């Protein structure tokens, strides 16, 4: 049984997805990776800054996952129909969720929702503190957040080394032959403009929150990261316990 992640922009969903992937030894599939691998989708939507209709997004994701996206052979030809995975970024809307829910049982559609529940005002603060290395795209967050509601989310800073990020110091030394770039740390364009950030939050409220109302309580883990990454152990325990519970239930039904 597989997992899909939900959470507002800036909630740390991608980071928690990577940590769960490592902890559970499950592949992490991101919607951006899958959609960018579809040349038609890139041409018709990504290159034009469009999100794409629900049915087109679902078809592209399903094609990537089950028709050869993990290699040259189709999923069923490799015996992947029993494979578990973690989905990040799909489903993004209620329409996509309903399409995913209609997948054949042979495809083992994800049946556990992990919701990263962080207040939107805190997410905005974290978004504004997000930076990345323009070379290797490693991401950090410089925002220290302490809210009246009890959230304490410390910033995650890189270890500075000759003004290069720790992940690609050797590479950039070779490329630039010792000419150190003192502006290697940059912010994403969609993290800078207030109107864009608010638009992303509004999209989440209008599109993604509807999924949470549809998911059965027994198929959902709601995680409040009170201490940021220091709270990951709690999420890990909650997910493992819920996976066991659901799999026992499914075995009983079968």
C-alpha cells in the first residue's frame, strides 16, 4: 500500500517526503519529475506556465508510473504491480484525487494520505526564507519561526565554505578554477513576489483542501510539525502504525 502527501506550499512536504522515503525504503515520485518527463505535457502546459487539466495531469502521471516511467518495461511486465511508493504533488485537486481513486486495484493506487498540517501564515514565512544553491539546487531555509500557537521552526543554514554550498564545493572549484562566486545562494522567482506566494496559498485552499474532506479518517495521518524537522520521529511512528493498521484491514477483507 502506497502513500500520497498533502500540504500547503512552504510546509516542508517535499523534505518530509524524502525523509519518509529513506525511513520506509520506498521510492519517492514527485509530480514535477513525472510531468517534466512527458514531452507533450511540457510543450502544451509547462512551457506556457499552465497547470494542465486534471484528466491530462492524471493521464501523464499514470503513464509515467505504470507504462515504463521506471524503466524501459511496463510496470506489470516487471512485477511492479506489488510495488509501494510515495507520491508528492499528486493528486493536487479534488478532480485528480477522484481520478486516482478510480485506478484499477491491480495498480495499487495510494490509499494513505499524509497531511502536513502547518498554518498558512507560517508557510508564507518559511517560503520567504527559502534559498537554494544556483549550481546544485540544494535547498535550505533561513527563516526562524516561533509562533504564538506553539510552533518553533528553526532555520536550516548551509555550512559556508569558500562561499560555495557544501554539496557542490568540489564541482564548482573544478568548474570555476578557484574563482569563487559570492552570489551562489539565490531565491526562486515564485518565492519572492508576495502576490505569487498568496496565489499559491489560494490555489491550495481552493483546490487541495477539498481532498482532505473526501479522505476517510482511517486513511489519513495528520501531522503537525511543532518543532520542524525535530518532529519527524513522531511522523515516522504515526505513518508506520497506520500502514500496519490499513494493511491488516486489507488482508482481512481479501
